């Protein structure tokens, strides 16, 4: 939420400043086509024509943005869309790529060009994604950014227009008049109005406005009850007197008419100065120093704000920067040069007091070591101009650097000492199509080295012709579809793919001989076929020969559609809903449905399909979270499946004592009831909010009307782990609150103190010490050492603990002991995890009743399974690509989803080092850390368009947890809130054994179940039997239990152990017959 707020403010600033370059009250539309009119749009307000309104025509299924054809309404309120008289000339542009090859691409000049480009042989598919127009379009009418017109009118939208370019049609669009007045004051530190040097930015669903502050108040006209985001910033970012201005989210009702809000601005009255030098004594000129505070979110206290500033060093390496008083993250980075700077950047934290001048000098460490890479092909020929990149991972001052190989095939990179992941890529002189004779990915993949180091990379020669074709269910060529294929070797230490376009259903591709290849096909929009499977395996023969690879396709000749309905089955009109999205998928094959105001429709094939709705929050209705599975039969033509949308209410939460950045999460079931599968679960919609400095925030939830009894929610507190360990406070349990649709209710949440310790002793099962491969290339690898495997496992083990009331802490073991902070009087549960090479070791659950003082617990690591090697893929951002691990983990990237141009590198690390939380416990043993970087080594955290990510279900682990696929969540871990955040429109399919979602960001992903429904983890022998064999015990300061088997005795006779074995067996049989109900301790201060 914080990221998207920052992004929206930046967009407002950019757009509004751009608009000031011209007359802000004039609409400068593009001409589009030069022929006859095929669409006439009339814009009115209150029945009167409105002039100078931009008209955007966009295909509904195109994710790359609208056409540049944006005519303006004239004095009669009319705008016109026209045909191209010469589309073969007008609709194409060309450019010269970095290899000197001239390429053509579809110019987004007009909607007619989109339609014309689709399937055109003139289009160079190497560059274009070809995800182009269909017959389904929408129109949006919007005033020019920053204009006085935007201060009078909102926007209007026509959701469905079926265009026929062979005839003419007319449509009308009524924009909303802004009738209410919002007045904005900005006060300085002395509560005096600021009347200059600032711009105020207002964002809403209808417009983005900027106004210069010239008086004590700045006025905006707004639409009644529209959600408004108001912020402010300096007109001159370099000479900025007020770098920190608070923000507001508000609305103005028709009853209020006029509303006044106040923003607070902090003066830049503190200064930081210093000098930047290198560790060799060099003065670093033109180095950058940047400072920023953490984003405060949407606030109501008028004190929190976001401040950012930067400065460059002069010829003496000196810098000076004025900022408001506060605590900042400060970064110093050398001037960028090709191949990377010879110095590494540095980060630190600084607190500035009002009127203070602080001195912070930076000494940037010089990269005095080198990595030398020799690059050749698999015939032994040395290769020139290969790119070799190195990324450090075991230093506080991390960095990246790169170099190109010379005529002798040698690349030398300046680095710091320590560990690095090294990657190589090679692009031969041939174009990136079926004729290329050299692979661009080395057979060694990524390599982990310690500098200084000498390594080599080998690139395969492509000398076998593979004929690739799309075939129907009768194995016949489908010659009327176009698309592309991504192809990668099945056996490689790294991951990298090549690709080729497919025209008329087939293509030829040069591949490496005598090898097995994974081939993935895709088709362009508007086709009636999709691949039956994500990829197929094809085997290449000898050098100089050819082979055939067939990709089975299935016909998309069925229709899946439905209405949007409320909880009573009544059809809803969601035209005022804002963002609406529905996707359907069959495993990793995704389709975007056509969405209207009242329903959706999608073309599908036979098979099991998931329907995944999504809508924006802060609306009257939200889609229910449960993914709907629909079986499409051969006999079906049209299948009806309505989607339920529920009315929303709000929970206003107050945290006591007040703490900032706490995450409040609301669910419709208690933590110990997560596995329930009754109808009430259909109303589950996971949502939350982050508290401001007053400890307040508001959660939007799906609910029921008061006359229908409302809906009970349970509010849980999650906090960042560093905040918990810093102030020693955790959740005091979950709190009940009864919500009502259309109403706001309140809930007070309290915390408790971590007043006890648990010393967790790490033990290792005797049969767990196996051969371990160390030194594998990993983002955070286990360090190579001369220690024994048992010693390595006891040290650096990750221990995660949580209580029944919701608190959670974690630590890493040192000398075989992890020190965990806990709360006395509670039952705490702990797990230990470690990884060596590709092997995972996990303990059973340890349970202990914590007493005041120091408590003792033993956790024994057992070998569980192997995890996948790190995969790294490098490809051109303008083409689609797929990453797939051997365990089924898959990432599918559409063309241009990561970057607009250039090379991108993505890596995936499977890891078992996942936090265990109450009601949120890893349900598949491992999660996946997904990272992408652009060609400059900068991390790509937000996508340009959604990508698909699929994770495998671990059915054995689910059985141990007494869970099914219906009980787990597709999540990502958010360290800023200290919890797993649910991706609500994910498709979790037990029949295929995968869980898929479409995402717009990169982070660590995991499947999460209920931490309180526990089985035996990572161990093949019975828990009680193991305890008897090992004699493990656990004790609190005054007794208590902490053994891995969850039996409270501190000593056991064989007879006692046999009794427990028998008792456990009886309980397992009973659990198969009766629904398990677990009653957990409740907080006496729970609110209703």
C-alpha cells in the first residue's frame, strides 16, 4: 500500500509538471488516422457540450497502454476517430538495434493500426509483443492534466464498444461536474500559512491536478464523496525550503459542500555535510549522496511525511544537503562509469536535530581484487564481446560490476574481496531469431566464487535444426495461427532460454545437438487455440541433422461467462466500482476475461478452469476470495458461473500503546479455525491496514447488512521483526469485532511485553549427516567452511517461534544455541530450519509453556528433502520468457513486462528459511525468493505488466498439517509488516498440484496454512519413538515442556513411550472420524 501511494504521488507530480509546458487549458490531441470517420464521440455535462476533453480509445485486452490517437472534443463536444488511408506505410516505424540490425514495429498511432498490425507479415515480431487489439474497446473521456477544465469536470467511461472499421457509429459520454469545494492549507513549523514555493497535488479516480500555492488556502473543486489524495512538494527540488510535507486522504460530501484540510510542512533547517573519498585516498568528484525517510503512509496526524533530497560532490569531494530534522537513510555512491565504478557504495543511518549541522564523511572501499573469466564455445573457440557480471553478496557494501571479453576471450572485473555470483551472456553477430548459431547462455550457469578468482564459461554451438509446429488433437499442423516459442536446455546448471517466432503454425530453430530441450509455445491475441501444456520436451539429434518437435494445442471453442451477483444472487451493476478484473486459467495457462458492468465472458477449452475475480478496495463491493473451479466438458458450449461480490464495511483500529507501522489484519475465522471448510469461508476476504504514528488505521472488509446480522471478524496484529526485537512488544491476541456493510465500527488492540527467554538448543539427528554439496551459487549461500556437517547445521540455523496469542519472534543459532525472546504464561511453538547446499533440514515442532526467566528447549534437525539449484535467466526484455524449475515452480513473463528495452536477468532461490506465525505456517516446506535486475544491475521490484507465478503443492506436507488445497493461501512475505500477505485472486488447484497467481511485483513467495494444525515435520520416525531413542527433554525455568514430540514428560520409560505411541495412533484414527475442534486461550480484553 505504501509503495502504490508513493507511486501515485510521483505520477501526479510528473504529469502535472509536464502539463505546465504548454497552455494548461488547451487539449492537444493527436490526429490518429487520416481517412474517413469510423467512430464519433460526443462529450456532454448536464446535457451541454464540453470542449477540450481528451478521448482515449483502448482495446480492453491490451496491456501495453492505449493508442496515441487521442482526439479532443471540439466546441460541439465531438471528437472523431478515423481510418488510415495507407496503413502499410502509416502503421509501421523502424529503428536500428544495438547490433546494427534495422527492425520494424507497429506504431501505436491509431486503433486502426492495432487492428491492421495484428498478423501482418510486415511486423517484425522480434520487437513487438503482438498483444494487440481485438474488437472489444473502451472509451475514456478525461480533461487535460492540470487544466482549469479538470477543476470543473471529472471523467466518463464507456466500457464496451465493438468496433467495425468498415462502418461508422456514434456514442455519447457524460462527464461529471465537480460541485463541492476542497480548501487546502499548508502550515509551517510555527503553524503559519505558507503562501509560496510549494505545489499542491490532488489525485482522484477522475483527475490529477496540480496548483501553485499563492495564498493561505488553495481551492479545488471535487466530485461528491470521491476519494481524494492530497500532497504537496517543492516547486524547485534543488533549492527546497520544505522537503517534508504531510499528505491526506479525504473526501467531500454533498452535505459538507465546502471542506478545509490542513497539511504540515517541515522546514529544511538541518544540514548534513561531509566529504567522500576512496579507501586509497582519492577524492571522489560527482559522487551522489541521497537521503530519505521511510514513507509514513496515509496519515491523519499532520506530522508524518516523506522527505527526500540529494547532492553531488564538488571537485574536493565535498557535499552539503539541507533537510528537515529527523532520522534518515543516507546513501553515498560513486559516479557511474561503464563497467561499474572502481569503488563500492555505502549506506548508513543519520539523525538530524533542528538547526544542527552534522558532518558525515564517507570512505568508499576500492575494488582491489579481480575476477577473470575466459569465455569460449563448446568447440574450444574463444569468444569476444561476451558480457560477464559479478554481484557481491557477503559484504555490507554490496555492489555489481561487469566487463566484456576481449579478442582473447578474457573478461576482467574489478571487485571487493569476498563472495560473488558471476553470470555471463553472449550475443553473436546473427540476429535473435531462428538463424542464430551460438547460444547466449553458458552451460555452467551462474557460478559462486571468492575473489580473486579465475573461471571459465562455455557457450553451446547451435548446429541441429529443430522443426517446431503447433498441432491439433489429431496431430495435424494448425497453419492459421501465429505466435512464438521459448526453448531452453533441459540439463543446465543455470537457466536461460532462446526463442523464435511462429508464423503459419510452424518455425525452424537451430539448437544444440544431442540434447533434450524444453519447448514452450504461446499464441498471439485473438486465436482460437492455446497450448495444452506449459511446455513439452523435444530431443535434438546429431550435428547437421534435423528433427521435429510438436506442441499439442487445444481449441478455445467454449465460452465461460457469468453475472456479478450479491450474497442473495441479485445481479449487480458495478459501473462505479473503478478497477474490475477477471481472469481464467487452466494451470499456468491464463486468459483475461472480457468484463462489463454486470458480468464477464471468456473463451476456454475443455478441462478444469479457475475463475479469479479481483476488484479495487474502498468500493461498495468486493469480490469473494475463494477461487471457483469449473469443469468444461466436450459437450458444453456455454457454461454459466456467476461471481459473488460482497458489500463492504470498515473497521477503525486503534493500537494501544500507539505504534507506527503495525499491520492489522482482519479475517472471518479465528486463528485456530483456519482449516474450516463451511460456507462461511466463502465470505473470507483477507485485508488489513498499517497504523500511523497515532496507532490508528482503517480496514475495509466484506460484510453483511445490519438487518442480516452483520459479519464477525477477528483482528490480528503483526509487526516488523526488527520493531518487535527493539521495543520488546508483541500481539496480545486476536480481537473480535462485529462488522456491518456500509458502516464503520471500532476495535482497540493491545500488546504485551517479551519478558522471558527461550534458549533453543540445536541438535542433529544421527542419520541426518549426509554428503552435502557446498559452494553452490545462491543469493545468500551457506558459507564454505572446514567445519563438520553437524557443526554447520548447529550454527546459522534459523529458529522461528510463535505463541497461541499471535506473537512471533525469531533468531539465528550461534554455537548451537538460538536465543528467543518470549512472553511468560503463554504456550510457544518453535521450529528450526537449516540448509546446506541443496539439502533442507527441519525440526519437529517444539512446544513449551514459558515461565518467567530463562527456559530451555531442544530442537533436532532432520534431513527432509533436496531443493532446486538456483536458476538464473538472462534475456531481452522485449520478448516473452518462462522460467520453470524441476519441481514445477514456474514464472511466465510477457514481453515488455520487466523493462521497455535492454537485457534483464531473473533468478529464483528456493528456501526453507521462512517465518512460522500463528495461523500462518509454511504449508509446502519451502518458499521462493524471486529477484530480477535490469541490464545496469538495478533490482526490478515492480512490473510494467503482470506476470504469472506458479508454485507446487507439497501434498505430503499438507497431510501432515491436516490441510487440503482449500485451506492454504498463496502469499508473499512482507518484512515491513512482519507477516504473509495473501494474494486473493490466486488459483490453487489440487488436481494439477500447483497454485498460480498473476502478480505485479517481485519478492519472496510461499504457500501458507494454519500453524496450529500441526503434524510431524521433517522426520520419518514417530515423534514419541524418537524422543524415547534420543532422550530429548525441554524445561522452563520452573519446569515446563519443550520436547520436539510435544509430550510434556522430562523422562520416559519404555512402557510410557509405548503408551504414548498407542494413544497417538488412537487419536489419529479418531480424527479421521470427527471434525477436529481446537480451543485456544482467549484474551480477556477481546473486543466485540
